[in-house]
C-alpha cells in the first residue's frame, strides 16, 4: 500500500452552479512519490488550465470530518476564491509547504509565483502518474446565494 496516496477533501465545481462535495480518494502512484504527498490537487478532466471547472483538493490521511473543517467550511464561508487562494488554503490546512498537482496541464508562471510569495511550492506531475484511482463522493454543499 506504500504506492497509494489516500486522503479526503473536496471536489470543487466552478461557475454559476458552483458546488463543493466531500470526497475520499485512493490513488495509486509511484512508491517513491506517494509518501511525499501531504496535499494534492487533482484535475481529471481539463486539457489545460483555462478549461479548469472541476478540481479535487485533498489532504493525505484526512477523513471526512478533517476535510470538512480544513477546506469545505472555510470555502463555504468565503463564497468565492481564485485558484491561487484555494491552493494557499489547502497548503495551510495540510501544514505543508509543498502541494502536488496531478493534471494534463502545467501551472502558469503567475500561479507558481503567487504561491512562492507565501512559501508554497507547487510540484506538477502528469495525470498519468496516477495509475488507478478510486474516488468516493459524499455530501454535496452549495454556496449560499
């Protein structure tokens, strides 16, 4: 099991019908990588950052209750935030200076600089480095109007 990143967090959907759903993820990756991931951002859908509309944010070892207090409740209280603000929130909640991004796209220089300015490094991995994954969604939260 040392090649699995296992955690809980949130599936975030952007746009006019924005929502947050609690999730848990078991993702198989390289045995050398999995233990290094304390917090992850996973985009299973987009070909590039401009298409980003749904993203997972997760903490390693978190359960549903920890995910709720760490990211879901703070995001519901904010109502809206940028991708950079979301990633800073995740890094602080996971108490890590390093976030791992699994996606088909690379983060832009502006996002990397925004995170670096507050001491957070974003380490990008190709989505294919997740060999298989099991995603379980839970309660869906809608932001207040």
